[in-house]
């Protein structure tokens, strides 16, 4: 994609030379020029990033075990399914994938997983479980900056020579989100505004009234934000590595950010859900990790040759899932309808 094409597309759609960052992020990820809408499957070894179910199939097996333990069976729905590496491990026909990427939906169809482009395409009205792995961090965020005793928002200017950042006074919805989440201004910290995650949750609850939510993602609790050494928690990935600033290669990099789970929990509480937050490591250990690991270790002792290498690889994948400095340090949010 030529950046000039993308810039002209934005100017025509928004009828302006300036757009808010959340609009920019949405277009850079999901428009016809977007990162997720081309012929490349992103979440795989040959793509740009790997998530837990690609690292180890046992992530899905453990989730499946949790689902059965909690007697969850009606209209199990995953958002942001990608190629289906997680939902394919769920042992039921009564499962559905919602995935905006047309490329990924083709892969889901190959696996005979019922899939839809958006929430409103689903025909049913109730669900026992809505879940997602690393889906929240791809829901576009706005960016608020506090300076001169006032909140501003980061915008993207569509200049003749390229894209650049500028600032405008914060919109009302941004100020409302800041107030609801009781955030104090700090000129050294940018705030990723999650109003679109709130809307995402609202729409799901109004449409499906799920009994349970389950989300896995990287993030933080608000009380710990000051411990993060970075001003901004937005970043990009390409070819499995951290990449450039979000406006430098639109359409060629994944744009993502750390989730403020305190905000998500507050929103769910207001919508009638009781939440608990724990590390991914703890969720997996609490739901059968050790059984799978011990079984593989026993098999390893009896194996040789290629089988031995295969089991060693499976054990390595399992270890990666609970590594506190990596995937194991991600958060797991469980929410149950009260």
C-alpha cells in the first residue's frame, strides 16, 4: 500500500486533514488498506506475531477443560478468532467465531468453524460465554495528553509530505471516560482512552447477554500505571519484533497497547458483572496445566527419535505459556453475570 493512497482515502472519508488517533488506528488495522485485511495471515509463525494458542495447543485444551468444568455450552462465541487456533480446541459444535479480517475468516471456513464478520451477523440472542485472546488490545484507543493543566487528544495530521502528530482539546467522551475512571493528569504519561472497548462490551451485552466473559491480554491495573517506565503504552509489531511509530508504516504493522483492566472491570461492574483478575499463569495452573505437563514428561521418558523431539517441543510450548516474564505474565479476566 502506498501511504499517499491511504492518506487520500482518509481525507476523503473523514473530509478533514486531521483525524483522532482511534480513527487512524481503526483504518490502519481494518480498512481496505489495513494490516489485517490483506492476503497475509498475521498470527502464525510465518506472520507477524504469535499468541498463546499458536505457541501451544494446550492453551486451548486447558480452556476447553475450564469450559466443561463450568458447564458452559450455549453459543460459545470468540471475538478476534484469527485463524481459529484457539476456538478449534473447544470441544463442541455450538461455537462461533467473530473475526473482522476477511483473510482470517477464510482460514476459519477451511476448518469448518462457523464464522461471522461482525456481532450483528449472529442470529442468536443468548450466550453462555464470550471470550477473546489478545482481542482487546486491537480495539482502537484514543490518546489523551495532559499539558498546561488541561486534557488534550493526540490527532494525526494528513500533511502533504506525510503523516504527523498534533493535538486538539479533548472530546467530551474522552473527558467523561477520564472522569469515570478517576484518572489524574500527569504530564509525563499518555493515557490510552478505552471508550471503544466500553462500546464493544456494551454491544455484546445488549446483543448476547452472555453469562460469562473471559479475556486474555497484556495490560495493567490502574494503581500500577506509574510503575511502567514508558510514557505511552502503544507500540507496533512486524515480523515478530517491535517496530516503528504507528504513523510511519500504516497497513504494514500491528498497532496495539496495554489494556487498563481496572477500567474494563469497572465497566463490566456497571453492566451487572462480577469480575476477577489473575495472571494467565495462574489461570492455566488452576485448570489442569500440571496434569498435561506431567503426562508429557512421562511420555518423554518412554520416547525416542522424532517422537522425543516432538514431546520436547510440546513441553517447551507449555513452559512458555506460564513464563512470568512472557505469556504467563499476561492477565486473565473472568466475569460472571450477577
